[in-house]
C-alpha cells in the first residue's frame, strides 16, 4: 500500500471516528428535541418511537402553565451580568499575576482553583443565610454575586494563561511610549488578547446559563432563571416527559444557538498562543 493510500485511509478513519463521537454526543439533544413534539403516551412508549405524529401539545401546555419570557429574561440578565462583573475583576487580577508576580502568585492561583473542588452543597447553608439576612434571596443581584464568585477562579486562570502568552517586550514598548499601567492594560494587552478574553467571556456565560444548583436553592419565583423553569415541570405525580422535553428545549435553545454562532471565536480563543 502506497503512503498516499495509507494517508487517505487514515484521514477517512479519523473522519468516521470524529463523526461517530459527535453523533453520540448530539443524540441526547436530538432525542430531547424530538420528545418535545410527542404526546405524553408516545414519549413514554416502549420500545421508543422514532416515527410518530408530531404535535405541539406539550409546547402549548408549557406556555400556558408558566411565563417563559420571565424566566428567559432572568437568565439573560443574570448570566450577562455575572459574566461582565467576573471579567471586570478577572482582567486586572490576571494582569497583575501575569506581569507583576510575587512568590505567592502560584500558590494563590492554586488556592483559587481548589475552591472549584469544593461541593457547592458544602457551603449552601452559610450562603443561604447570608443571602437571606442581606435581603438578596430570590433576587437577580444575589444570584449574580454567587455566579461571579463561582466563575472567578476559572476566568482568572484562563486570562492569566492568555496574558502570559503576550511578550513582555510589547508592554515595555508601550511603557516607553508613555503608557500608564491602566493604558498598558486596556490599550495594549487587551487588544492583543482579545480572542482569549472573548473565549473566557463565552465560557463564563455558558457556565452561568447552565448553572442549576444555586438557582434552585436561592430563588423561588422573582429571579428564577430557565433552569428553575425546567425543574418546575417535575411534580410529585411523576415526570411528564413530553412537557419536560419541551421546556428543556426552550431553555437550552438560546445558549445552543449562541454557542453555534460563536464557536469559531471560542475555538480561536482556546487555541490562542498554541502556535507561535
């Protein structure tokens, strides 16, 4: 077999493996989408039905039972607000750690990352009491604060990694031209690291949108996001898979579409600095 033939077969095999993994990962989303258009009887049928008569019954009941736009607006406000504030703190923090490190910088970064290993339920009671005593229970502000604290370790780590890829000589050149520390950060470093900052913002937004533990425990109705909207369709009478799938589709559709259209920027940011 010639080398060219081997290379062609190798590429074909890798393509098949890649598409197989992608199909395996996408199938639950496809099944959820299909189940949303089934009747409740068809949704629980055994064996599962791949060919069925589609119906909008579940979607009609979902919109009749809950105000979808109330939950959606809460998700947008809380996710975007949490991401913006997290970046506001993370950018100067990562800048200082990347270009003005001390002997404790590495230990501080490891300590910040270690907080992500703590189970959220371990700090639920003190955070709940603090939110209740501060009047932040079931408020967008309270949930934004929690999301900021939740995402800060990841955003700081990612930005620190991206900033370290920028040559110090470029910043020194800006300083020689009279740039202040603030000007150096916002007029030199951020434009050079824009792909990394964008990917950090996208990841933080996705993590905030998909978070369910804190939203279910710190909200009830006023500030409840779409994760609480999904949970409201489970009841003591059982799980109604048609309605639950319709509600889940409505909840994940915005972030799926956003991720689809911004995937190029996300991949570009995550590979920033990988090739010099």
